[in-house]
C-alpha cells in the first residue's frame, strides 16, 4: 500500500494505576483505574487543528500546546510528542486502544487536505458568569430545558450563544486566522475583530421568520386534523384508526404489500381493511378512495 506520508506511530507505552474504583463496589469487583501514556514517533502538533475539527468534545489548548478529546469512551490528552489515555483495563487493553487511536490519527493525517482545520482554542467561561447574560426564564427556545443547562453547554463550548434569542449582541467578535511556515506547521494565530452586526441581525430575522412559519404549520396541521375528524364523524360508519392509517397510505400510492410491511400486518388483513374502507366511503376503487381522502384532509 502506498501512502503519501509516513504513518504516525507510538512507542514506550506505559500503563499504571490511578487508584481504585468506587468504594461502594464489592471487593471482588473493585478494579484498578488504569491510565496509559506513550510517546509518538513524530511531532504531531501540526495535526491538532484537524483533530480539533473532527474529534468528539475536542478542546484545543494553546499554552502548553495540547488537545483533549473523547475517543471510544476514553479521554485522550495529546501533547506534540506524547499522549495519555484513561481509563484502560490493563496493558493489553491499553495497547489495543492505542492501536485504534493511531488508526484514527493516521486517518485524519492522510485526509487532512480535505478537513477544514479548526483553530479555535478552548477557554472555559464560568457557568455563573454566563448565567448573568441570560434572562433565566427557562423558556426552552434554545432547545435546552433550563438556562442553567444552556449555560453549562455554552461554558464547555458545546453550543453557541446565538441559540438563545434573548442573549444580548456581542460587543465584539474575533476571528482567528492561522500563520504557517513553509512546511505547513502552525506558527501562531492572529485574531481580528469582526463587526458582525449585520449578519447577527440577518440571522435573528431569519430565525424569527422560521419560528413564525413553524407556528403557522402547527396551526394548519391542527386545523387539518379537526376537519379530518369532523369528516370521519359524518360517515354513517366512521373509519377506525387502523383504517385511517391504511387509507392515508393507499392515497399516497402505497401498494398492499408495502402497507402490510409498514404496519406489520398480513397482506390479507390489508385487503380486508381496504374492503371495509370502500364500504364505509361508498366507493369502488382505490382512485375514488384517494380522491375522497384528499378532499377530506386525510392526506
Ligand atoms: S432560550 Fe435563553 S432564556 Fe430561554 S431557556 Fe434558553 S437560555 Fe434560557
């Protein structure tokens, strides 16, 4: 197999205990909490912005340069020349894990021309500070149940301020640009203040518009359900819930076999439902039943 670059490898794997598991566990189940550290075969600092773009819950630190992230339910902390992983079960588990981690890093390494690097450094703001920016009404418009939950995620940089429509506009936005040497190694970054007033207000208007459309759709859908229920009640012999499901699928052009598979019933039962539907609607064909369903807001 030909590769563009030599693979990132590791050596000097060491595994040691960080103490014992929770004391509430029975003695025979107590397991040492193990940690593994190892050295890289090459300096991997150039890869940090790409790992930062791809890895789960990545946190990139500037000084000293290192990156933390979760991989395979294990916390990894990588420095340019060495790494650490925790917890691992034993030496074998540690080696297996580091092999998988190397495959992950090498995949990023060989695909890095297709990955937009993320140069954003992690700096955690206290949750209490973030709460001061929020009205604390727990209105749920951001998708989180409480302002506290939103603040906690924002503090970990796992959401963005713009998801709360009640947070005030930032005084200043900074964009971070990388400076590389001729070998593509990251030398430093420069942050520029960007006035994003226009884009923030355009985004807010778009969000408001989307919310008003969603409200209208919900309203129309309630109206449609009301009209449908009324039409069903007007039938001499109203359709059952199952017959309504079958009618809706039939009106969308679904075959008997597909209806049977979708509702997990036999084709024979579907046929019997369709006969009942035809009788109740006083129609003779699928086309007539579809027209009736459309006219009475069933689809
Ligand atoms: S949208 Fe803002 S105010 Fe509402 S719950 Fe989320 S953070 Fe709190």
